[in-house]
């Protein structure tokens, strides 16, 4: 094994620098993974834009939507083998706060998100706590496996929504998480419609078999009520992060509908609380995932219920990470971009 590895460091001012660094190998209770692929997510883009400098600093290796192969593990780890394919559930909880004590470790009051609060997967060898690692089927493609983290987000969102068979589901926002929510909701039995304004993303949703609405061309509420015999959507996922999406979520919801707030809004949105009173609506907050959501995500990708090949729209080498991030700012056709970190 080489004494040095390649890693991409965020240095502020919209810049990444790829440098040689020394790998940190597994100690007690840890596992080292040779990273194969790492996806670029919306949070990574927020880092790139300088919106999270106070949290991540100016010498951070980002990345958490990863896949790779286990190469070493430390003392006390006895449930993995060298050579197994694996992904990381990048949440490290404290174990002592009220949330942890209540069994909600994924929203620990002192949660460390690996790849933001610690160095992440945009490096050839990533060493992480053993409890965060999920082993994959031997025949799973590692590029497809890099989608497991965002698919687990969708699995958590859909599970929290408690979708019943044949319920009408509206996904507002057809970006990567929106499309994944749509696929997981369909697998759960929902009749899914995707609302999106980007023509390329509308085309992707339609190619995946979804009914779509462009709210720039049709009144979304009128269109949903027309499709549902004036009932409205039983479940609405707000994934756009826009005020217009928040306006639509209450306008489109059926009586006693469930609204799932998936998006992170940069500004506090204005919400029509009267509709919650008038229609007895429910608003659900959802954040990250739990271990069972990862297991579900692995099974959905392995079975093909999530079309990984369509969702992954481009792959760049680690050496081109700067241009890959820059391209995402100006690429209306991209859905999920991967960085090929190692072999």
C-alpha cells in the first residue's frame, strides 16, 4: 500500500485542490475503505459556494455519497471482511443526548455528519467508525452503489409518509432527491406525479414512467385536482426548496393529506396555515435516514426498482473535481454527478 493517497481539499472561494496526503488507517472500532465513487450532492454544492465555511473550514475533504471496498479494520470489529464492497451511513451520534436516549440517533443533538464535520470520501482511502458501514452484495456495481445514500434519504421520506397502496402522491421538484422519492414512492404503491420546471428533468421523469406537470405551463393545483377527481394528493413531498413549492404543497393536498418537508429552505418560507386547519393536514419533517433505510435502499438498487443507470448522468475523475463542481452550476441536464475517486 502506498504511503500517500490522492484527496480533494476544499479551500474556499469556489475551489478544490487535489493533493497527496497520508492515509489514516483504521484504529479500534474503525474500518478503512478504498473509495471507488462519490456523488456530488446539494450540500456539497453549498460548501462549494462558500455557504458553509464556518462549519467546514478551508481545508476539508468533503463527500459522503460513496461506495468502495473494505481494505482494513481495527480491533473490536468482527462483522466485516477485507475485500467486501461497502457504503457508509455518514452519521456519528453521541449516544447520550435526549434524541439518542429516545432511540433517534440519526437526529442526535450533537450529530457529526461525516464529510462535513469530519473529512469525507473525496479521498482514495476513507477511515470511519465501524457502526456506519453497510456491506453490499458482491455483484452490485460500485457506481450504482454510490446512489445508496441519497436513495436512503428517499426511503426514509417515503417510510415517514406512510404511503398506502394506490394513494395519489405529488413530488414537487424533480431534482435528484425528488426523482428518487418518486421512484421509492411508486415502489411503495403510490400513484406518483412529478412537478418540475426544468425540461431536461421533466424528460428524465417521463422516461422513468412518471406523469409530469410543468407548473410554468399549467396551474399545478388545478391539474392535480383534475387528475384526482377533485380530491387532491394524499401525500405531497416538497423537494423544490422554493416559496412556490410551499404554496403548492398546501394547495394540492387532499383533506387529511400528509405533507412531507424534504427540502432545506435557505429562507423561512411563508406557509398557508389556514389550509392545515381547513383540511386537517399533517406536516412531517424528515431528516437523513436510519439503518433500516439504508438496508431498503440497498435492496431497491439491487433489484432495479431504482433505475441507477438513468439517475447517474455523468462521471468525472477526482483530478477533474473542480471542473465537475463548476459544470454542475451551469448544466441543466445533469441529475446525479459522480466523482470516480479510485479504481
